[in-house]
């Protein structure tokens, strides 16, 4: 199946509805659609783009996982969350515009979106799940919103092209392997309120030469800076 015309009366697409329809090209979703189930478009590897209707406020986990030809997707203005694994393995996606209404990004949401060079996170975002940007190896920089208080485990693991990241002043914890293998990151400013660094938080950040630790830091876990081979004495 290369294409399908959906009726205007359609309000929901169930789980795995178009699972591995690998020859299906772009599909037009009806304006009244309010629900997309888990794995709905999983493995639709020929789909290059899709526009989500304005009434859609959320979609289920793995909805577009493995859509490896998708370069862009238009998200509706009212979307409040991106579910876990939503765009996992969308390896051709170069950029995505997130709506200002977005408050959370689920775990592994953009796992191995290896062509994504940048993403602007909305000011109201308060939660980024574990592995959210794992393996986004083309991403060069990112600014985290002010309301974010923690960075989950493996959130930016393997973002090997990232040269800079702006951490919010209210950040209190950086999770396990959060920046593991960010080998182009030369420096990072840790906020004054940071109290803990997880295990392997900055492991193998091989370009990092120095880092200033905040006065209130109470915990540095095992291997936090393991393999930071460019560190110089201070």
C-alpha cells in the first residue's frame, strides 16, 4: 500500500493501525482526528512528512517510531506532551518545531534522530524523559528551559556533535549518563543550585578541559567524569 484516503468523519486511529506499511508515502489526516494509538505508524519507512490536525492534544507511545524517511512533522499548537518513543529512529528528521503549549517530552522520544541538528524547547517545558535525545549525533547545541529542575538518565547520551548546552538556573540534579559521550562538549556551566551528579554523567566528554563545580554540590556519583581525557589541572 502506497497511499490511503481517510474519511473526514474519522476521529481516532487505533494502535498499530498502519504498522510497517513500509511503502506508504505521505498521508492526509482529517481535521477532526483527536486520537492516534500506540505504534499507529510504526515502521512507515517511506513516509516523508505528516501534518497532525489542530484538535490533536496527544498521541500514544511509539506512534511514529521507525519512520526513517520522515524529514519533518507539523505538530498542532495545542499539543501538551510528546509520548515515549514517539519519533524513535526517525533518522532523517533534521528539525522539528515544538508548540509553546508543550510541557513534557517522554522517554526516548527522539532516540537516534541522528540527522537532527537543533531543536528549540518551549519555555513551558518542565519534563524531559530518560533517553529523550539519545544518539542525536548531529545536534550541536540546545538551550534548556528555565522550568526544568532535573535532567533524566541518558537524556543526551551520545550527542557527539554538541558543543554547547545552556543549563537552567533552577536545575538541581543531572542523571546517570546524561551527557555520556558528548565528545565535542568543551565546557559547561553548572548552575549554583545543583546538588547531585549521577553516575557517568559526563563520562567520555573527551573535549572537556575544565568544569567549575558549584559550592552546594553534595554528591558526585561513580565515574561521573570517567574518560574526560582533556581535563587539565587547575
